[in-house]
């Protein structure tokens, strides 16, 4: 999928009851951008990522997605991104094989990815027939990362991508992240430097409270 997607945030505000989470955030995330959303726990990183994706509404302002300079309806944004987060649930009655097969009936797989290699490298290849509900939290996170990063979309949204990963899992994630094509947009919400490369642009939520 080679189409370029630009994401624009214009004077975005978000409030929960009396607490302002985000105030007056304006930014253009151009196609191919690499952006890290930073902030302490509870500062609103996940909230901003959910608003960018359209999963959560904003209090005021405008968020738009443009595909090759044509505005996209919010109901179609999900076709253009892959999302990985600890709070996104897998179907726990599915086996790993069923999970992968189901995902790639809905999304295209990157042509440069050999899934069997990824599964072997991540330590999951021996568990293809095991139900997800028997997976450890680390195994589930590696599954989510495979589904996300192996998908062919213009935009990748990652929220605390190394949650529940051990050192080998973190190293595997970093390798796969660095292997994404340069024209892909990557947005990572994190407060852990090992989750996002040092060359990424940064935006600190605390600057917009």
C-alpha cells in the first residue's frame, strides 16, 4: 500500500469531567513521519493516540486524515492504520493460527514479510495450535506486534509496545520496528526510550495541558 496519508490536528482539546488532558494541540503529521508521544503515566498519551485513530472523540478542534490529498471519512480511517496496544483484546478462544488467518482476511500482509520467520524469531512458531487464552501476557503482546507490524498500511500506531516483553522480546521488537519501510508513518506513545528510536520527532503531552 503506497498511498500517502497526512494527519492534521487543529486546535485539539480533550477534557474528562473537569480535567483538561490536552489543550490547543495543532500539528501536521506528514506521510512518512516518525513521532513519539511522550509523557508520564496518566498524562494522556493513550488518549491522544486513540483520538488520532478515531477510536475516541475530542472535546474541541479538528482531526483529519488525507489520503493523497483527498479527505477521508472517519469511518474509513481504520483501513489505513494498524494498531497495537496492551488494552486491545485478542479473541482468546482462537488459536494463534486462527488469529493470524482471521487478521489477514481483513488486512493485507506486507510483501516483504515472511511470517514463518517472524513467528520463529519471536518464539511463537511452536504454539500455532494453542488457544490465545493459554498464552502468557508476553506471548500475547508479541502476537499483537506481529499482527500490527506485518500489516501493509501507511500508518502504524503503537501504544507502549514493549508492555510485558522480556529483553529478548524487546530486542525482537526493535529489529522489526527498524525494518519498517521509510515511507511508513509511525506514531508511538511511550515513556520508555527503548520503545522509540532516538531519531523520532517528539511531542510531550505535558506541554498541552
